[in-house]
C-alpha cells in the first residue's frame, strides 16, 4: 500500500518535472499557467492519497483509536476554524485597503521608486 502510494507520487513528480523527453519540455515551455494548474492538482491528489492512507490505518487496533480521535477533534474544531478564517479575511481585507490608499505601493505590493 505504502509502496503504491510512493510510486504514484514519484510518477506524478517525474511527470511534472518533465523528465519524460525533450518533446514534452518543448510542449510545456510556453504554457506556464497550465503547469501551475497541473502542480496544484498534483498537490491536491497527493494530499488525498495521504488522507486515504489515514483512512486505511483505522483498521488496525494500534492506530484505529488515534485516527478516530483526530477525526473527532477536527469535527469539533469546524466552528472555531470558520471564525478564524473570517478573522483572517477581515485582517487581509483591511491591509488591502490600507495598501490601496498608499500611493507609493504598486498593485503587486512593492514600493515604486
């Protein structure tokens, strides 16, 4: 199971790096946005594979209660996490407004000389 997970991840990384052949590198050379989307999708797939490993660890007596405890804690934290995300967005929005009011800062966030 773990070797399959590692093999799938390493195949995805090798595909992302473009180690396949020169033709693949030429094809991806001018398409920077697609490579970024591909990297994001690979990272999400890798995270889901690790979550699946945690799901399979529930069947063992030594790890089953730990996985159940993690799931219970995460389910009880959902309201706290929602309030925390609202606070993060509020501070981020206020800093964005302050940044837009400053004429010395460009849209990217760096000071223009």
